[in-house]
C-alpha cells in the first residue's frame, strides 16, 4: 500500500523527485500549456483540446523525469498526490518559493 498517509507527507518526497532545475522548468511549461489548452477547450466548446492538455502536461513532465531527473514519475505510484503536487509546485514556482 502507500507509504504516505497525507499529501503533507508526500510533498517533500515529490519535491525531492524534482531537484533538477530543467525538469522543474519543463513541468512548469507543461502546466502553462495545460492551462492554455483548457482555456481553448472552453472557448471552442470542444473536449478534444482536453486530450491535448493531457498530452502536454504529462509529456513535458515525463521528458523532465526520464531525461533530466533520471527517475520514474511519481504519477505511476501515487497518481492523485502527484497530480496535486504538480499544481502545488506550479504555485510555489509562481510565488517564488521554489526557484524556476
């Protein structure tokens, strides 16, 4: 089962899996792309853009993990916590709490 009982416990682990600055940048760029594609899906009234958002978000993140972090994305083992972690890290980068 999961070794984390809360997101509060998980987030330090999540950050440790994102120590490489290029990987964090790729995550951030992917998240920006997701937001843009979600806005496009709403504006166009087409759910097809949601598929693009999914590919964009995970594509950028997984390139960061496989080529720069050299680790497996936490999404494979902790999908919900990892999804939330992406957006908390995005907010922390925007606020300057985490270096871009």
